[in-house]
C-alpha cells in the first residue's frame, strides 16, 4: 500500500479544479506584479486600501523597533504584550462590547470560539455556505452538527426544534464567496426563541459595512444580546493580519481558559498589533474610503448588468460573476489576464458544484478609471467567450 498522490492530483487537474498560487512580486494594491506580469487586480480583500498605507507601515516599523519582531510565546505564558492589550481594548470599544480577544488568524478565532462553547451533547447549526473555518470548527467541536439552507431562518427553525444541549447558531455576516448579507434580524429572532446563541463571523463586513465601518451588526443596529459572539478578521479591510472575538466578559474569559486554539499558539507579533491600531484609527477617521467604495460597487453593478453578466444580490465589495462551469470560469479569467486584469476564478469545492464564478472584489484603492477598464475588458471577454461557445456548439 502506498499513497497514490499522483492519481489524486491528476484527477483534480482533469476536473479543472487544480489550483495554482500566483506569485506576487509587489505590495498589495490595485496594480500588482504577478508571475512577471503587471496586472490590475480585482481579487484582494484589502477593501479599504489600508494594506499598503504609509501610516500603517510606519506604525509597524515603529512597533518592530520598540517590541521586536516576534510574539515570543503564547498569550498565557509571556506573549501577551502591551500592543496586543491596547488593540483588544480598542476593538472592544469599536464593537461596543465589554471585551475583545485577539487571535493570529480568523481560522483560529473561529475554531476557538465554536470549540470552546459547544461539545458533546450540544448542538451547532450553521449556514450551509459558511466559511470553511466555521464548518471545520463545527465538526471539530464534537457537538451535533447540522447545516441549514442558505440564509433561511425557517430551515434554521426546524433544526432548532430538534436541538439538544447548548445550541450555537453560526453564520458568516457577509458570505465570503457570494457577498450577500446574512439575514441577521431573522436568524437572531429564531435563535432567541429557542434560547440559542448566535455567532456571527463578520470577516468581510467590518470596514465596508455600517455607518462607521462597524460591520453587519452596525448595519442592522443589533447589540450584544442579539449577537453574543462576534468575530472579525484583520487581514481584510484592516489591511493587516489576525482576528478577534468580541463579547461579554464571561465569553472572553471562557475563551482564555478553554479555547485550545487560543491557549496553544504563539501570539501574533506585537508590531502587527501596532499596525492594526493605526488601521483601526484610519478605518474610523477616513470615512471617504467607505463612500468611494460604495460608489465603485454601485457603478460595477450597473455596468455588469448592462453587459448581461449574472451577479449575486450583493451590496458589498464582493461581486461574484456567476458562470457555472469551472472550465468557462477559468477561460474568462485567462482572457482577462491577457488584457492585463487579475480576477480570481472560484471553483468547487470552495463553492457548490456547478456554481463556479469570477469573484470580483473592489477596494477603495481602485480609481473610477480602473473600474471602467475592468468593465470594458469584461464586455469584450464576455462577448469572446460567447463566440467561442457558439463555435464549439
Ligand atoms: N472567515 C471568513 C468569512 C473568511 O472569509 C476568512 C478568510 N478568507 C476567514 C474567516 C479566515 O480568516 P483568516 O484569513 O484571518 O484566517
């Protein structure tokens, strides 16, 4: 017996699902150098254009000078430093919750929160389109795990009726591959009726959504009683790295005491926390970034509809173009790349079978002119793809 990895890889290639890692040879930004080619990129999650902001860079440099480059140990040993603590306090204040707890990645934050809250004899109910880290967390928890229909409070309600033990309802705030918003008021009402807790991972909502960038809970005007467990990530609109869970004193202390992905890992470098403190300040101060981003979103949706592209009902910077077939999605990205544009093709298993798409993401760093370049190229490539299809038919 041996591991037949070659066959496994060949099968993935044959199914047009083989993934490549583009090699980035420039900082994040609208214009990047990838695999030796200069490209206009519409695939980063740097929604507010803070990943390469001079003030954030300076904050990280100063942080490294003052605190060194490594976290050194886990938070509970000697890795919890003043910048981590200050960032947690700033994030608690930003989210309007008593406390926030910092993690090195969103994946870890999600594993930590779910596994610390539910286990054997409990129930975890998740939207079927939740991010992989949430689904993995549900499985790892050992609780009864069930997925309800996408954004469907009725489907959730049926599962809540059968739930046992402590019950956690878990949803993305903004769905990462579709860009649509979770119907939090309805999900929250369903959870409350059954005494379940709602956990929202708002990785893509913090920054773009809400009057002050406070994400989906601010967008819907919800409080801590509605969403007791709130997760945000820092590698997207904040432009840095890491994540946080915000909630009550008891929730955060429970994570500190029981969450293995918190306890058994090295803290993020304190200089990263210094950078995030600055990006949080910019996110709040420079509201023009959100306004400009919203203008780009509106223009993209109008332009794409004129071309005849199929979009999702998304008010966020995530604007997928639904294609269906993985091979056609790849062909469209290849045509765009020939014209100097980088857009990611998202295929199964990241999205359900038959729903391959181009995931266009917009950023406040894009100019209106760059967006027009994208729309012009999409019109041309979409027409070409249609001609190729009819040529084959
Ligand atoms: N949650 C969601 C909804 C995400 O989209 C992502 C990352 N794509 C994560 C969590 C994981 O965050 P991180 O990249 O910080 O691990």
